C-alpha cells in the first residue's frame, strides 16, 4: 500500500485561533498521509485536535480558526489555499464528510430525497430524474428498507441509525475519493454502532474510497482502520499500522491509552490510569506536550519537542526512540506504567 | 388537517364571545344610549317606551344573546353620529385601510427579509452596520413623527407626493382601489412607508437573529460539507429554517398594522377604518367602536389560524400527529 502515491498528504499542518488573550495553537506540526482506499483512524482525548484536523481538511474550520502553516494536498494538488469557490467543488465531490450527530446534520425541512438529489446535481452531470433514480439506489445501498417509498420522507421520520445511513449516502453520493468521518457512531446506540461501522467499511471497500475515521473508540479503530494516528494536545503522538499500535504501542501516551481499555479476555484487578489531564491549548508545556504526565520523563522532554521518530514498527514522537536500540526503548516506555500499576 | 381547522375555529369561539362581552359592556357603561338618543326634552313615558323598544328592560343575558346573534349576522345597529348602519360605514372604509396595510406589509417583507439575510450573512460589512443603525431609527422613532417628517420632506419641500388623502380611486364592484391610478399609488407611498417602517426594521432584526442562529447549526455545516453553492445554503437551507418565527411575527404584525393604522391614518387623513374609529371615539359613537373591536378580534383570530396553517406548509415536523399546532 505504501508504494502507491498518497491520496491525501498533510504536511506540518498548523491551525491557530486568534483570541483576545493571544494566539492559541490548536494543531501543531501535524503530518500524515492517507493512501487510496486506506482507512486511517485518528484517536485521542476530547480536545486533542482530531475533529479540528478533519475540519481543516474539508476547509470548514470554524472562524476565527485558520490554517497558519503547512499544506494539505489531495491527489497531488494543494487544497488548503484554494479560493472558496473552487473548494466547494472539492467538498462533496472529492472529499465527503460525515458528522457526529445524525439528528442534527440533516436539514429538517427537506426530504432526504431532495437533499440527495441536490448534492448529486451540484457535482455530477445528472438531470433531476436521473439523480432521483440514483438517490433511491443509494438509499438501498446504505440499507434503508423500502427506499423507493422512503425517499420522500423527512429526516424526523427516520430513527437515529437510519438517519446516519442517510448521512453516509449523502457523503458518498457524489463518489468522493476520501471520506472524513468525524465520530460517525458516537451519538448512536451501541447496538447500531456496529452496523453503521460495518456499512461504512463495506461501502468504502466497494467504492475504493479512502477514509479518515475520527473517533475516541479504540474498538472501532481496531476493527476498521488500516493505520492509526494517536493525537495528543494538537500533535500526533504516534502513528502506525493499527495492529502494531494496539499490540505494541511505542509512545508512553499510547501505552497508557491502551492500558486504560478493559480487556475482554481476562479479568483485570485494576485498569491503568494516566495521572492528570491533557493540558489546555493556552498552557501546552514546553518540550513534549505529554511530559508532565509521562512516567518516563527525562530532562530532554522538558526542553525540546520530539518529532515523529522511528520506533520500530510505528513512528512515535518520543525522545526514548532517539537511539538505535528500539527494543530497549520499548521496554523502557512500558516499564514506566508497570510501576504505576503495582503502586 | 380538516379536523385541525375545525378545532381551531372552535377554540376561537370563546375568544370571540369574550370580546363580544367587552363590546357589549361598552353600551352599558360608556354613556347612556337612552339619554343620547332622547336629547334634551322627553317625558318619562317616552323614556320608558324607548327602553322597551331597545330591549333594555330585559335581563342581561337576553340582551347579550341578542347582541351576539345580531353581531354574527353583521348587524351592529346605527351609528349615533352618522345615523347610518355601522356595517355599511365599515365596509366603505375597509378597502382604504386594507390596501394601506397590505402595501405596508409587502414593503416590510420585501425589504426587511433581504436586509435581514444580508446582515446575518455579512455581519461585519459596513453596509450591515448602516442597515442596523437605520433599523434603530425605525424601531425608536414614533410613527407620527416619521409621518410628519416624510410629509415635510416629500410634500412640503420637494412637492413630489400628496400629503393627505387617497388620491384618485377606482371602484370595482364594492371595492374602491387606489392601485389602478397613478394618483392613488402616489398617495399610498408616504403612508405605507410610515406604517411599514417599524415592521420592516422588526422583520429585519428578527431574520438577522434567526439567520445567525441557523448558520451555526450542524445541517448548515453539513450542507457546506456537501459542496452546495452558497446560494443554495443561504437561501434554501438557512432562510427556510428561519421562516417559522418570521411567519409568526409577520402574522401578528399584519394584524397590528390593520388594527393600529389609526395613527398613520390620522396623520395622513387617510379615509380608512382607523380614522373612522378615532372620530367615533371623539363622538362616543359606541356602535361603531363595538363593531370595530369585534372586527379586529375576528381579524387576529383569522390571521392566527392562517399562521398556524403556514407552519404546516413550512415545517414537516408539525404535520405528524395533527396536534394542536402552536410552536
């Protein structure tokens, strides 16, 4: 997969919010690629910058937020500095978006059919009758029963899960190459979550659509993503193949995160707990943003900011991996928490 | 739908009865009709005869029942002042007021809504600031002052427009209209601006506030994320979602425009119902006042019903279950 050209290239992305009390840096030096057909999971605590990254990619940062540095390219073409009019032809047509709460993402006053038709006729050379036929097909494809009848229903006549299916149809109907799904299952019942994720996964595979899946649910990531980026305080802490990140995390933060998920296979007397809380944007510490909470912190972490370093199977922004012996570094990173667990 | 309309009409009945009671009470407490009608010289026998003729010797409920029955048939008696049937007087005057109110409401909507959308979309542009400042003037200046200032400017100084009256009117059936003559239209301009300015600024501010609210919603963000044109997002998705409160206020304001055109009609000597009412108040012409009161109440009830029906047309969520309307 890595020998193909990346579909999406995010390089040193920096997003700032000018406020009265100075400029807040919401995203700092974020770089990653998504290859065609690949699913990249993005995880992190609330406020880590996951959704912000998605919003920056689709060009819909809430003002006064702005891209202050770096670049975003789609299929080799820069899209972060496009004029508003051209960006509109990218949104929907080349990048589809799925939002968190299906109860609020659909316009309550228009039928789902009308919303599908207007999206397709905006981007594709279809007349309204053809678009309507395709709209029925899309509703069938996302599993709306009796789609031909339901097409003239209003959003409030659907359940939450069904609405999210409609949202998925809306995001995919102009056949974009990339989907940015921002917590697509968080607002749904647990029993529905799995169905919606399975649907997303299946459609993305069938259509060859790449996906950036933003979530704080590691279970969803483990099941769906090919690779995963772990974000912390507006930066990427670790990125790598999902199997490696889940089984052999390298960054102390990722290790802590994984340790705080209860395993289903055996009983655990006590879950791992990361001391403290993620810093606010206005008070991100110098050096590594994780240093005040890190059990393996040393002087360098408080002085210099680590870039993503080779950590064996993954890449981690941690000074432990600055040396040649990656295995020793792994052992060191993990040992920090063993002590915590015993204590 | 039908059941809804019927239930709303049934709900309107007690309202109308209550207003009828108040109207009726005016006869009993505002002056003594017998004294007014008899004049200076009368005998006790004449007085008793008149009281019998008018039915004033009968119990309260019988009198009130008669009043309601007559009112339901449009029968409000004779005007004390003009000695003509009240209904005829009102029908004669209604076209002037209705045309004035309609023109004012149209002005308010056709200018107020686009201005509201504009100021909602471009919050910080200089034109928005101009509009907002202008709207403060519209909200805070009293109607009569605006009317007088307009007359001073356009009639006295510039001499472009007439300062009073309806100009030439054309009779079509029983309806005299000023829309068909140039003089009639010219005469409409100043009064309708005077009457509509407050409504215009109110609608503008309301649309602006609603737009600001709606533009923050997820479905607008999602509409943008789907790459829809600004036009479709702003005027399709956003504006339509602001309509329910705008319809409510516009409906109530239309009632208010008709009912309270009194000041404007007085300033411009506009021969409408408002002028008739204010002259009747001066002469303690109770039948006209009572009829006017009933008419305005009926008007508000009707407008509210239409507003409720418009909700149904605009917002599909209200169609489910055929509930009691309201928002």
